[in-house]
C-alpha cells in the first residue's frame, strides 16, 4: 500500500488521482478500491491511485503521529514535531502525484452513524462534483480547516474534491465510496460518462469552533447539518456557554477534552 499505483488508458486524456485511507479508520474507501481496482480499466488519460496512510490503515487508527489531513500545508505553518512525523513525510511523498494531476478525489467517512453523503469542494469543482452520488455540496473548508489533499490541490490551481461517504464502518459507505470513485472517473473523462448530474443543495461552512479548555461538552447530541437557532447553546466550555451566532447549520459536533480541539463547524444554506 505504500506505493502509488497507476492506470493508463489507450487514448490521451487528463491525469487524475484517487486517494483513500487518509484516515486509517475510515475503511470504506480502502475496501471499495480493493474491490474495484483489479478489474478497473480506463479508456483515456492517466489515473494515480494512492492509499493515504498505510500504517494507520493496517492499525485501523485515524493516524499514527499527526493528522495527515492537516499536513498538506506550507512548512512555515507546521511545528518541528509535525515535520518529524510519519504523516508529514507521507504528505511529501504524495505531493508530486497531486502536482501531476488535474483533480483529486479524496474519499472519507465520519464516526456519526448517519447515511448523509456530501461533497466538500469549491466552485472550481462544480462540473465534476455535480456527477457524484450525493444531494449536497459543501464549500468553505479550505478557509476554516486547511491541510487536506483537496485544499492542497486548490492552493496550486488544481481541483480538489473530498467525498464524505457517511458512517465510516458500514456497507452503505463502502457501496457509496465505490460509486463516487466511478462517477469521478467518468466525470473526468477516463471512462465513458453514462451518468446524469445530481440535483444538489449547497452549504457554505463559515466557522469552526475550538475548545478553549479541557472540558468542552455539548449541550446535546446534534445530527450533521441540523438547523440551530441564534443564541442556542451548543455546549459548555469550562463552564462558559458557547452559543450559535445566528440561525445556521451545525456539523461534526463533538465533545473536546484538549484545548484547541475541533468541536463543531457552522454553515449556512446557499441560494
């Protein structure tokens, strides 16, 4: 799994990359790729296929030393400890393949037992994202949560797409991961495109909440993209109430026990 694999079509075409297992416990993309790859043939261009964090995949852990999904940033934003980590070195290994590609599909999942799939991308990816198997496009992650492969691609003038498959450990997410990969390859022109665009809503993420203390506790459990109202208490941070600044949507809400921990995202529906 350490090496990046390559598929080459008989005809000229674009170069793309499919990335799975950036978080080692998100197995849906890994399993979908293992099922698809042996029989996958592309007609045009070149496709790189990479396993993001092989040791973490083997250990079924999110990461070993650092979150690989935060390592695709400039060195001056990282600490010496970050740059000594396996994940930093892995990001440097993967970057040349990303640089050679016009677009990347980075397949992820999450620990919430929900079936909501969505695409994380910016407006430059719309022509591809419209074909992916979801009814929801989410923008704004580059500004509030930089460091993923999709962020890196956007930063160098390429197209970065992250596909969230739903719950990280069920058959639905594995099925959806495979469908997303095939749709991406079709939309990019590597395979004949026989699918039609999806009807999709759009959400923009405008804020990421961090724990200020070692004791951030949610006021209740929130489902992803749940509507909350201005002034509603999201949680208590060391005894201080954290409230919604306006009517909005909440995503990836969790308790946090380390100062600086990511504890929620806020977004709004776009027209």
